[in-house]
């Protein structure tokens, strides 16, 4: 992909060209209940959540993707995907009925670390990790980067949630990253 970057100065006549290479990496598949995707918003929170928990109709398997951006200033990883350990007994919270109703499958070779290794990239080679949001299917590969000096960015609201500042705790691994 060839992207033109223009100076924000309207009087400037210069144009800098930069080449980006974006690689999509499938880090598993998700098969969510139909009500999770197309739930009526006007029926109330409790009724909507119960509809999601008890819905048996599925939307079909969808890819869960992470994206590696090869930028002139370094490699950028957008989302880290889920982990193959998700299928291990006791890995996901058992008291949250929502987790029992989400069908996510990740083969060990689909994990982000395995895919980067297959491309000859170490986790330390990634300059920046961007998390679009803090759902497990986007963040469970993040511990791979927690020991590295890689900056990790996600939205302010998501960061506050991960740190428990809004009364909700999310992945401890992500909280350590941000």
C-alpha cells in the first residue's frame, strides 16, 4: 500500500511518500451468538444480556485478525489475538455465562507469537502494540510483549477499565501493559 502524507500546513507544496506494508494474520475464529451481533438496543440491558446468554443461533465462524504494519519507523502490531489455551479447562472464567456462550477456536500455530516467529520476527522487533479494545479475542496474545519495552496503546476508557478505575476489572496482563 502506497500512502501519501501531506504536511498539515496548507501553504506547503511538499508531499512526502511513505510505503506501508500491512499483513493480516488470522489468530483464530469466533462464532458468536446472533443476539450478540444483532440484539435490539431498546429492550433494556438485562433482557438484552439474557438474550445473548441463551441464544443458540450462531452467525457462522468469523476470522479474528491481528494486523502487522511494516512502517518506516518500525513494526506496529494492531491487536494480539486470543490464545490456544482458551480451550484449557479453567482458563476462562466459569461464573460468567457470557464466556460459555462464545465459541472461539485458536490453534497453537494461529497464536500471534507463532505467526511472528514464522515470519522471522521476534516480539522485541515490534516497536508498538495497538489494542483496538480489551476483549480477550484481541488481547490474550499481549503477555508476549509484556517483558519488552514495546509501548502499548489503547483508548483511555479501555485503559481505565483494565485498571479497575471504572469498577470493572479486565485482563491483568493488559493492565500491566498499559
